[in-house]
C-alpha cells in the first residue's frame, strides 16, 4: 500500500482472478477494516496482478495513475515505506512460470525487486522524514556452496536449497546496489523467525504434516504473528535504519542503536536483521562474494532480465 496524497493505491497480488491456489488472493477477498484506519482521507483502489508472473505486477503498478502523479506523491510530512512479504513454500519442486523462471525464485526475489524498482522513484520523491523498503525473507541463510554467480537464474543448478539461497543472497546485494542509486531510501531485509503462517499450503500432505509437527515441537521458540507484525513495524519506521545519505527519519532511537549495514558500516542504507532487530547475515560469505563483484553482477543480471521479459 502506497499513500499518495488523498488516495491510497493497492497492488493486489493473486495469480489471476478466480485462481484456486491456496496462496492466491483477490481484491474482493479483502475487508475494508483498514481503509479508514491507515489513511482516513484516502480512496482505496485495487489492481490484481500475478505474484509469480512479475510482468503482470509491472502492469499493475502502471495501471494506478495516482502512483505517478507528483501532485499526489509529494506531500508535506508524508512517510512512505514499502513492505514485502510475498511468500511461497520452499518445499515444492521446480515449477516454471510462463516467463521460464522458477516460481519460488520469482516470487521471493524477482517480483519483489521489480516492485521496488518501479516504485523507487516515488520513494525518492517523498520528503526525507522516512522512505524505506522492507523485504521479509531470510538474511543469514547465505551459503557459498549453494550460490552460483555464473548461473543466477538457476537454469543449470536448480535445487530447493539453491533456490532459497539465491533469493536470499540476491536480495542482500540488490538492496545494497539500490541503496547506492537511491541514497535517500533505506532498505531492510528481515528474517521473521519461526512464525506459523500458511507458507506450506502448496506442499504435499506429508510435508504439511511434518511441518505442523515441527511447529508444535518448536512452539517455545515460535514468534507470534502479532509480535512479528509489531517487530516489522519497528523495522519499517525506526530511525535505527537510516538511508545511505545519513538522513534522519522515523521513530527516534539512541545514537548507539543505529544499525550496521550489510558491509559492516553503521548507517550504510542496506540492512540485514533478525527477528529481534539484530544484525543477521553470513558476513564471511558476503565478504567473499563482494570481493568477486557479486553486487553489480547480480543487479545487472536482474535489470537485464526485467528488460528481456517485460510484457
């Protein structure tokens, strides 16, 4: 949801109208409880688009004229943040979209980056109080063994582990690259902890039963949905995650609470955090990949793929 002047525009992400997949959502399925709560003067509009066919998401953004009207977007005192939590089970095997990409990798990485890329100009136009992107996935799960810099779209190296690792690692470095291009915007890649959601709905019966048992056994360490939401609201609004240009915005914190970023610099503009707000990243792997030029290579691959598949 992006506040834009006197309007609130939503991009609804279902596979398609009437889709029977358990994870699909349609605009009419949403209740109106938040329309008057989050933005009392707003007008709520919806646009359906495919979450794993990200060319449709681009059309969804373009279909909202209020998102592109500078008179609506540059509002004194406006605070903007772009939260992502488009989730698909990592337990299902390779399933390609019509664009020839794995549906898990598309939903967990390409779709999120495409949304960010398209809406980034609006975040940059916003007043400096707070402009932020939050992607909820799994920082800290980077692995040199399961990451293939010469096969980023996994055409030759696909496994469930490599798909998960690529989504995580490419998010890390893409956020770092975007923080350089948009130094007034901060980027947070967040690990939510063990939260019982519907992530396994598309898995088989045996996998669903096993994961439900695992959640039961791990219940003392589970993070409640409400607590997880509150912690991610902190990630979206706290001044502890300043943009790269050093701008201040968000809920004030003590100076010693400012977080170090992906490269170890405090206030770098791109952050990897755990469920308690602590730094969470495999620093050894990230350092090795950075020394190999991973950041520019990943972002170049991503933007070139967007251009080649754009519908």
